[in-house]
């Protein structure tokens, strides 16, 4: 199972609704200690981050299962941050409502729609570790809440319109208001390390073979 550590690449974008802070149940809300004048947490939170999160097995409300065709996003993950993301459609997001906005981790799988040809390799369609930003992204001032998933694997081709399934297993942190792109990228890399280390436990690894996925 430690083979999943080879899938490190680059990751996605983060943010929160201006003036609103929500966090996962079961995760202490430290945002009040690091919030700026508009109520959105600032970068002071970054100084005391753990490198592993969650208990030895997923706590409620996890696991959360999401699925839908991959949508075109804002096109900024690869261009600005060097980290491609796959967006799920809005109608697939209601299961995340109770968890609140933030950065999450789990597993995802991309497969071609039934009966269609595919340019994806056998490795591309495996169940792979992922990190997900769920929220508004104040760094880019988004006007709509999105779920942006970065699968930690280097795909040789895009997969817009393909089916994606994801199992969200835990919460990494609240969304932050970044003052620089460099700070955002630094936290993205840390988020990925936290995700991989947190999932390198039997209580999480077992979800790689969950019947929800096509295995």
C-alpha cells in the first residue's frame, strides 16, 4: 500500500467565502484565533500545522462519497499553481454540506463513461490518493462554491467528461485568505504530505478497494 507515495505531484487551489467561516464537525475550529478583520482566517494559522490529521479510522461524517462527470473548471490550477484539478458538477456536492468548506483528503478514480473509448492508461484508472478544496477560494475571489479535486498522479491526457468517483475520508484544515501565491503553493505541498501520511494507516488504506470504486 505504500506504493501510493509515488503519486506525489502538484495540487490545487483554496479559499473560503468572504465573511463566512465553516469547518468540519469533529475538527476544532481554530479559525477564530487566526481570523482577519473580515472574519476569514489569515496565514497565522500556518505556523502550527500538524503533519497528520484525523484518528486511526475515519470519523463521522466520513466517509463521504461523491460522483459525477468531470467538469471544466477555471483553468487556473495548472497555469497558476502547476497543479491540475478536476471539478465535480454542482449537483454532486450536497453530501459535503454537513462537512463544511475546507481542504480534505481521500481517494478518487476516473473511468471512461460506459461504452466509450478511452485514452487513459491502466495506471490512470486506478484508485488514487487525492486532495480536495471545497469552498469559494478568496485568493481568486470566486463567486460560486466548488469542489476541486487534485488526484496525485501524472495523467498524460485530460479526462473532461469522464466519470469520477471520490471517497472523502478526512479534513485537513480550514480555508485561508492568502496574501501571496507563494504561500498558497507552499501550503498546497504541505497539504499533500499531510494527506499521504494520514492515509498511510490501515483504517484509510482499506478504502482503496471499496465497492464504490470500479476495482
